C-alpha cells in the first residue's frame, strides 16, 4: 500500500505556467507588474483595503512590528501579548523589533485565550499578536474588543487563514495589520511569498520603501519608462532596512492559485469533515479543535489531541502514515524560555497534539485508512 504523506502541495500547473510565461515574455520578473495584479486581486478577494506583496509572511510580520514601533514611538522592551503556540517566526518578529513577547495561554480553539490576554496587559503593553491557528479565527472578536478597549494595536498572523471566512467574509477587517503566508505548505501555495495588509494606507507606503533596502524608488516604474534617460539613481534612502519585496514569478503562481483557493479549501474542509465525523465518536480519547459553526476555516492543517501522541505518531509511521506536530510550545526554545511554565494549556497541547495528513489529492481510501489506524490506536485495539 502507498505511504500517506502529511502534506502534498498541488498546483494548477497550466495556469501557473501561463502566468509565469507572461513574466518571461515581458522580460520582467521583479516587483511590480504581476505583484501589483495579485495585490489588487487579493484586496478584491478578501475585502481588505490595502495589500502589499512581500517575499514571505515572516517579512510581513517583521515589517509590521518594525514600522509600528517607529511610527507609534514604542520603546525597546515594550510588550506585545502573543501566543506561545505558533511557528517561531511569529514571535521572532516581536524580538527582532526590540520588543518583548509576553505569552498568554491558548483556549479550546488553540488560539489566544481572551481572558488570559486581559490578565497579561500592563502599562507597557502596546499590541496583541493573534495567530489564526490552522485557519481558525478562535475568539478573534473578543481579542479585538480587548485591544480597542485598552488602546492596543492588533496584529493578525494569518499565515494559515488564506480563504478563512466567517459568515462568508474574511473575519479580520478591523485588525491594524494582517499578515498572510503563501508558503508551499499553506493554503495558497507559491514557493515563498506573503501579503502584508495594513489598515492604515500610509503605513503601506513606508513598508514599500523599507522592503527594498530602504530605497525610496520603484524599480518597475523606472523600467517601464524604458527610455533609459529617466533612470532615477538620485533616489533617497530614508531607512536602514532589509530586502523583503515579493517578485512577479511568485505573484504569477499566486494569481493562478488564487483562482482555485475556494475550491481547494472546499476539498480540505470535506476531508476534515470526514475526520471530524469519525473522531467525534471518541470524545474521551480524541479532542478536536473547537471551531464555531459560522466559520469556514481554511483548514491549513488538521489536528487532534490524544493522550499518547508520540506513541500514536510512531504507530502511524509504522503503518505508512506520516504525521507532524504544529507546534512545539515556543517557550521550549532558548530565547523564549524566560516564560516557561506560564501557559499550562499550551504546554499540555504541545505535548499531545498531532497533525494528520491533509492534502488535495488525498483519496477517500487514504482518509479512511488514517481514520482506521488512529481509532485502532486510541481505543487500544492496536496493542
Ligand atoms: C508559515 C508560518 C509563518 C511564516 O510564513 P512564511 O511565509 O514561511 O514566512 C508565520 N506564522 C505561522 C503561524 C506560520 O505557519
């Protein structure tokens, strides 16, 4: 029997190739051109007002905290309340800006627990970083209210949320910065890229300068003028900054993939519903993510919580099924260890959560096989 992968990205190859060919035919693979087109299409798709295409979600988050700190005059060591249960780049972006991650616990949605967020607010708190884990908006609405009540900025790490909808709409319009990932293992795969969506259009202007080494010019408009007399080498360099901009080849893949994002996510949701139906019969053995009824989650990953996670992972592997862990609690890592032991729920989940196979080409037989082996193991029939 074929082995079952944990993830297996698939692309609309013909559509991707046609978009990429346009870049090569035109002679422009850099920022501008296709990136502008994807930004416009992304705004239309999500309903967000601003969108800037960057080379990763990490870049997007780094720009967000860097710009917020500068524009809002935050001090070094000012605090950002965040989840320890995420991919490390979420929290690195806070540290890299010279700010301090203050960890709040997660709740049954595996996203930030609003009650614990409120408890962690001090007079140094400036922002909350909310991660929509696996596409789940969790208790985002309550977090938004807490931020507004306390004058805090709200940053959303929406790396898993491309395609998530609540009552038919993307849920995070009011956030001050929403950061998407179009990494290969996310729901809108390119190779590496992301989208930075500020609420305030003026901040996007700063991001566009900061994202190209702090240079205040636009390579594509220079190129598009193409009379070679107007090349603007007399640009200003107002910032010391990194190279974060996205390119037209990645945007070309993004444009092609965006067309099937909703139908791809429908397939993911159908597989997850099958998992849910099977596993919900064993509530004392398998805990599922709490997901509200009005949420259409992008379902970036499918996770279960079980007593003996490591044993289950080993058993699945012995039977040709790959699994994974998203994520190990960040306070296990050197730079966040100062907060170890403070988030009990996240600590427990980190030790007991398992990500199961989920990808578009998964067959019904493969889904059934995963279900069978998981249930065998947790009910003890495997021993
Ligand atoms: C993947 C991921 C990121 C980083 O995205 P890149 O586009 O790879 O930089 C950030 N946060 C979360 C939660 C992620 O899963």
